[in-house]
């Protein structure tokens, strides 16, 4: 029997967005938010979204899949920049200092 209570439309889920705080905001007026969907074998699964702009972050251990949007993530320790678009799968490591530049509202599914 199929348990339909576990189905979530990640592209249609409402996510409450908040202005990125002053210490994280680099450029523009980006907003971000997330909706935790639950846990699977100890791993949190959720949907995250960010509107256009630039923000800094310190990462946690995470794997994510970009669903929509365009942008880049720069890894401050190495200076490497990664382009991001729909379909990309990325691994982040705890403690990485990043700069997110979003040019088209991005939505991703994360596993942390």
C-alpha cells in the first residue's frame, strides 16, 4: 500500500522567506528560507530557497540537488567557485565558508 502522506511537491511547497541578516548579506536584498520535510535514518531532508543577491554562510555536512535557479557558490578557503543550475548535485562539508551569489531564485533539496 502506498503511503501518500509522505509525498511532497518540492517545487510547489510554500517556503517562508526572511531577509538575509546584515552580517551575512554581501550584496542586494536576498531572502532565504527552508522547510524541513523530516528525517530519514538520522538525516534531515528539506527544501531551501534563496532569492537573487549575495550572502556568506558557514556550511554543515550536506548533500543537495538544485531544482531550479542559477548561481554560484564560492569556497572562501580555496577561492574555488562552482556554477550551480538545475540538476546539479553538490557535497558541502561542515565548516566550509562560502559566498552564495544567486542570479535567479534557487531552490534545492538538501540532505544534512
